[in-house]
C-alpha cells in the first residue's frame, strides 16, 4: 500500500481504531498522514513516544505518524478523510470540520453505530454535512478488525463499501497491504448496518459468558443474532448476501468471541451482576452497542421487524432486566421455524 505521491490523508479520531488506521497508512505514506485527536495527552504521547498510551498502551507506532489537535491542520489539503469518531458525537464534530474538507475529498467512515436521536447510519450523518458530490463518494470501511492486531500487523481482511465504484476502488488501493486485505462492496447500507448491529449481539454474547452459560449459548446467540440483523438490513434496503460476509458474519463472530471486544466485556460485567452505571463509570472507551441498543429497538419498530435478541439486550441495558430472566424469555418464546434472512415474510425468529 502506498499513499499517492503528494496526497495528504487525514484521520479524524485519536482512539484505538483511528490510531491503528493512521499507523497503517503512515507506514506507506509517511508524513502525508495526519491524525487528529481530541485529547492533548494522546497527541503528546504520539509525538513524544510514538505510542498512544491512552488507547493502545505498549504498542509502538510508525515514527512517521504525525498527530495534531488542530482540525484545520489535519484536514487542510487532505484528499482522503478517514472518519473514526464515535457515531453519537459525529454530528457536532462534523459541523466544525466540514469547512476544512476539500470539495474533491473522499470521506471514509470507519465508525460503527446508529445515531440514537435520528436513527441515521454514518453515511447519512456525513451526508447532512457534506456537499452532494462529497456525499456520493462516501465510503464505509468495516470488518473483523481489532485495532491492536492491526497495529501488530496481524493478517486482517475488511470491506470498503461505496455506491461510487471509483471511490471504493481508491479506498481499496489506499489501504491494501500484505497484512491488510480490502474487498469492495457496493452495498453501503448493508456494510454499515452489519458493523453497527453486531455490537448489540456482542453485548448478549458477553452476558452469556458472564453467566458462564457455555459455548452452546454463545453460538446460538451469534447465529440467531445474525438472522435478525439480516432481517432488519433487508427491510432497510440492504442485500442479504452482505451479512454472510466480512462486515456481517465476520465482524459479528469476532466481536462476540474476541477478548479485546469492548461490547463483549460490558456484557460480561452485566452477566456478573454489575449495573450499567457501575460499568460505564469505570471505562474510558466507547462501547457503541449500548447506544445502538436504543436505536435498534426503534428501527425494528419502524420497519416492523421482530428482533428478539436485540429486544432483550435493550431490556437489560436500559430497563435493568435480570439477565437470567431475559434468557428465559428468549428460550420460552413460541417455537417457530428457521426462516432464511432473505425471506420476504420471515417467520418469527
């Protein structure tokens, strides 16, 4: 992978994922890559020690990576903008950032979630702040990819999705390395939904692990969770095939089973009896599944899609339902058949 000569790339968001992507690009483009971070301590840590001690402690970053706390400094002149800020804070930050984004720039969303207040996926949030031309070129980058493993150059595969063929191919070329493989997909909404909704199912898998229920339970939650994600996705215009790919099944399996999954960790603590207030007070990273649980509840109602697993996650996270009661409610639902995701009138899941 090589950043085109003279091309500047801006990465907006100094969390683990933004730092990992900036490091990946800096190894091929050197000083062409700028990382914007909100926290002064993150900028200082990267500048002084080539390490994001706040979010990726102990992992050395490319010496050519440059960090800044200036949005104008990061975005000015950038032909590609990688957006990694948490979804729930993106609208406010975009209102400040948009004046610095070049009209011809390609904006790549690497944030996973649904805006709770508006139920908008990231491409719609970006579209509300970008020009029509910029909006048409928006690309989503998603797939099974823990940030720490990307920095460690563990072989990883993801998807670049855009309705604009040239944009998705350019993003594919930008990120492709011998350790980071990028596939393209035109199903922008499906790739975004897969990346967002899997976090809710990961909370459920974590709860099951916290309750020490075993591998059978987790496997069932992953499988039925994928089915209901696919049903909602198809109802919202996505392709059913997308959910069998990296942004669907791939990301879901990783987030539900991997020890580095923030959402799974939150679920584990819920399963062990901790309250949401206790959990959220003690973490410095965003578990998007908590906010997305609200959005999924509302989206499922809007589109008339039954989502039993996600409904029980919402009840646990928001309403304080006992996890064992939620499990009993899932297991004692009326027996039904295993309908395919693409069914126009799927039976109850």
